[in-house]
C-alpha cells in the first residue's frame, strides 16, 4: 500500500526496520501566468525546461533585471545531493551506489546530467545559485524573480500566503525527465521504528503501527498537510478537498529515488559529502563532469570498499 521506493529504503538485510510516517520529494514549481503569457506548457524534459526558462527570462528581464529562469539548490551540502541525484537518475544514470552495493556513479548518463546542470549556471540560473539552499531559492522565487523552481512541497503553502506576490500565480508538477523517459524526485520524509534497547518493545511497536496507520496518516494529511505514504490516499476525496495540491504529488512520489543511505550505511554521510563536493566542483567550473565522476568513483572505492557496476533503475 505504501510507495515502493519508501519500503525499499526502509528494508535492510531483507527486514523492514522502519514504518513510513510521511513522505517528501523534490518537485517543480512553475509560474503558470508566465507560461500562459509566452504560450508555453509545463516542461516534460530538462531540455524543454531550459528552453522555456530562457524564453521567459529574456522577455521578463527588460522590466525586471533581477529575473531568472530557474532556481534550485546548488550549494555544497545535502540539498545538492538531492538535486543532483534527480538530474542523474532521470537521465538513466542510477543512484550513485546501487541497492546491491555497486558503485555506479561513473557513467556517461551521469556525466551528461551534471554537465547539463553546470550549463545552467549564469545562463538560466543566477551565478549565485552555486551557493543556494532551499530558502535562497524560495526567497527569489517568492519575490517574483524566477519562472521555475525546484524545491520541496513545503514551499507551496508559503508561496500562497496572503503576503506573497505570487499567490495564485503558480502551480506544481513532477520534475522533468532526462533520457530515462521519466522524471525523478529525491525521496525525503520521516520513518518511525523501535529501538532494540526499548524497555517495552511490544507497546512501542503498537504505537508505531498506530501512528503510521492509514487512518492517522489521513488525519495528518487533512489537518497538517503531511504527505501520506499510502498510495490510495492520493485518490481520497477528503484529502483532495482539504489539500487539493497534494493529489498532484502522486506522480512525484511514485517516481521518487531514494538516496543510497541503506546501501552505504554506516558511511552514508561521507558518501554524500564526497558526491556533493564532486558535483559542486563541476557547477563552479573547477572540473568537467567526466573528471569529477572518475575521481569520485575512486574516492568511493576507498571509502566503501565496493566494486563498480552498471546503474540500476
């Protein structure tokens, strides 16, 4: 009943070690008023996004020099791991390290995706995007200074606040596709489990099952706008009435890609740092994608002791 990528992420050694509580994933925000103004539709591919962003930006900059086509998270931190995973996975380049513990990052599809993102910097995205986190992107977007934004679902409600200049002027969709033929969203969210040191494991497990149950997730979706992990709740009339934008997120979550935290445990943090550092070196023009990912592959071999393999999609 839950999104498959979440269950896979919570499974270690064939055992489910945590229950999904609510989920999160990257998504594309777009100015529907500006798309209409320039005769465009929401982009389905990264190439379409690049073309649309350039067209809108060219038209809007005459009146607003601060306007840009596309904002996202380009600083060297975990947010860049999420963004870059989306670019790579949607292009058929895998998930850095596969669930079967093979290092897959050094492949032509991944190189192409990272080099494409680097080409956005200073063209459709501001030069400063390589220092952006979620709030930097949202602040520029919500000030009316961008046509497209990659961010998490939290930005939807803030963008529609009474004091927002873009209230009612934007919509959301799944992120664009690369050569894989489908978009990909980095999986986020919260899971609940029971510590092996618990003095009352049975009672704790009962509490976990209640908190993560379908009825409670529906309540949290309606009252707290928390994205449920049960797929059927995205077709629930009560949820749609309370949070209509949430229904649009089904396609986002069904194509979510988990970061390789399970495969690389307990060294995921080091893996992610190595990855986003390599990607950032390409975005800032210090290296090309091929060089950066070749070096990253060697670093991950030393760190993890895994062999290399082909991307698993």
